[in-house]
C-alpha cells in the first residue's frame, strides 16, 4: 500500500474515510470540486450548500444530470435570515460572510479590487428536514464556528461519522480556539492532520498539538488548515487498513 499524499487533503480524506453510499454535506460548495470528489469516491448523496447566487447557479448547471448531487442555494450558520456576503472578483474561494476575514485574505494575497456586497440566505443546519448525514465538510472562509453552532442539536443527537472543518487561526485566534473547543465537546476524537515527507498521515490531538513549538507553522504549510472530528478513532475510521496512518498524542 502506497504512502498518502498531502497534495489534496479533501481527496485524501475521501479516500480514507468516505464509505460507499454515504450522505455527504458539502458546506461551502464554491465551484463543486469537493462534491465531484465525493461522488467519485462512492457517496450515495451529496448535499452541497453555496450562498453566493452566481456560484449556486453554476453548481446547479454542473450537476443538473447528476441525481446524486442536490444543490442548496443558501449557506449554513446560526440564525435564519439574509446577511451581507463579501464577494471577491479575484478569488471565488475567498467569498465570506466576515468583513475582517475578507480584509485579512485580501491583504495576505495582495488583492486590491474592492469586494462586492450581496445579500445571501443563511439557515441553521438544525432547521433542515434531512434524515441522514454521514460525512460533513465545512469550508466557509471564517464562519465555520457559526455553521457548527447552527448544527448543535444535530451533532448531539445524530452526529456524522466524520467531520472536516477548514479552520484558520487568523485573523481571529480566539474564534479558532472556540471552533476546536466546540468539536472537542461534541466528539471523542479531534485531530489536526499533517502528512510527513515520507507519506505518513499524522492525526495530531487537537487538544494539545497547537501548544507544541513549531507545530502551527508545520500544520499551515501542509495546505488547507483542517481540523477533523469523529466518535471513532482515526486509525479505526479508515475504510481499509492502512499502514501509513498514525495517531500522535
């Protein structure tokens, strides 16, 4: 069995943890890349949530002939309503509900064009009449904690088998810590994944790994800064035995 690759953690996690027939919630669908990955790896149904109107329309066209994918033209958060959404002309992957997050991203990437503000619909996941959720991916550019808060009851009573949250420590480190604390309070296992140069997937215990010198930089260098959670240990969660998975306390 080959070592794992850190080039695309979305795809890697689907290869490791997605079970055939899973119902996937893809929160922050953007252009549909991750939804395509989930279908390719055997998902039974993918519910993709995208609040930005133009992207949601494109997603509906992209998946119009794919009965496994349902596009929801709204985002997920704490309260039902309409909110300002900051749209970047330079990078659709940086659209966000957070003005401070938008400013931090634009400064980091040298974007100079002003963002367009549009009103988008946001709903709490707990309000949805959906029977099953096996695999939850959240990538909402700074509002991940709000998505989790709006899913509190569902995560308590019908937790998914696997959760993946993109979670930036800047510009709000306190919110970053709150997101990790939320997951720790709802799941038995919470980890920050890294992949070594020799292809070893390390599931670092998120309760203490960020206090280790140099870990935060290493984690950020591995690509998308992800936090994962499950009620099953990561080594046992893998759908096929894999010698390159290790748990680091």
